[in-house]
């Protein structure tokens, strides 16, 4: 007990516990500098989420209901749609609570759960893109063994392995967070929770989390990107052996959608990681925009890209939207 002037007595442990108890609540950030326009900004965000969810649900429905699409390529596409939604859906409530001025607060336990899902599905999507690259490699380099090699049972195992491979390394990162005191500012950089964002607010030794997080990202994304690169080296080598220009173009065209999906995931993902870890004085607005691109662009663009570039998906969408006679005439 400390005795101060004016007869006041202060318990240091009570003060310490009081400051640590603040760690149960954090404050989210909308679009810095444009707070008065948040209601208007919410409109395009709402449309993007709607397009992303409807697009991915449409692909899942088409793959599930069309027996002709029960093939390895479309099973992996369905996995990509699931991971896209798993990455973006956990942020909906917190984002619109901020944009609609309902509340900027988020409880620590909810923040940790949201963070876990975002990072897990982000890693999973990278793993799925690697599986899709291997799918294209087998389809182009070993077409006669395509169906026998990539059986539904093997594809299921790949999907489960991709999820476990992404979730298990994330657990140590989030499991340590409840033991950290957060006695600094509780204002986060985004309208959702990311590990690299919340860890900078801890007033304790976070060296393990920082090093371990960097190693996990480097290992998972590095191995996936290397696997994708090696797959395309073999694909390109096989395509160049095709004698006709038409055959080469047709083979490469089947990879175009996948290459686009890889770029729209990895470019913002790497950019956001670099900004958080290595750029100390970056603009808050650029950080927020990069974060939203990272979570919203893949779920929105992937269904559009695959619908435009994949004839079977395009046919399935037309069958859903138009009467049978009209859709058959259009196709």
C-alpha cells in the first residue's frame, strides 16, 4: 500500500490489475481520415462482400449439383471457394460495426478467434493453390493418368491436410496472446484482428511470436510458392514439346485462371506482411487499404475469373440464371 498526499492510499497491485484488465477490449479502425464518410464507404464494401459470397456459393452449388463437374479440377475449385469465404466472412460483423458507427470495440477473446480464422484460411488458400498447381501439372504432363492419380479419396486427404497444415502452426501464436499484458494503446490498425497488428501493442517480450510468426509465414508461403513455381516449370517444359501452336495455347489457357488466382492472393498478402513487419512509419490509410485488398479481392475476383475462363462453370451459371431453352441457345 502506498500513502499519498490528501490521505489517499493506493494499492500498486490493484493499479496494475486495473491497467491489465483493459486488455480485454480493443478498438478497431475504419478508414483513417474519412470517418465522416463511413456510411457511404460501407456501400461498396457491402456490394463487394455480396458479390464474393454469392459468387463462391454459386460455384459450390454448380460443382455439387452437376455430375459432369465431379472431377479433380472442380473439387479443388470448390476448396478455393470455401477458403475464400473462410478468409473474408469472419471480418463482416466487425467491419460494418465500425462503418455504421455501431461500435469500434471488440473483445479480446472474439479478436483471437477472428484472428485464428483469418490466418488459418489465408494459409489454407495458399495450400489449395499449390494443390491446384499440381492438378494442372498432372492434367497436362500425365493426362492419361489424371483421373486415376487424383481420386476423390486423395483429394479429400489433400483438403484435410491443407487445413491441418495451416491451423496447427497458427495455434501457438494465438495461444500465447492471453498471457501478454496490453498496457499500451488498444487501437488496432484495421477493422479486424491480425496477429502482426495486435502483437505490437503488447508490453512484454514478444520475440518468440515475432520470430515464430515470420518462420511460419516463410515456411508455408515459401514452400507453397516454390511448389507452384516448380509445377509450372514442368508444365512449361511439357507444353513446349507440343508441336501445334493451337495445342500449346489450349494447354496454357487451362492454367490462366490459376495463375491469376495465385497473383491476387500473393501480391497483397506479401505487401501487407512487409508493411507490418518492416515499414515502421507507413501511412495508416495505405495499411488499411492493403488489408482490405488482401481479404476482399481474392473472394470477389476468383469466382469471376473462373466463370469467365472456365466454360463448364459459365454454362452452369447460365443454367441457373436462364430458362433451359434460352441457356442452351446462348451456350
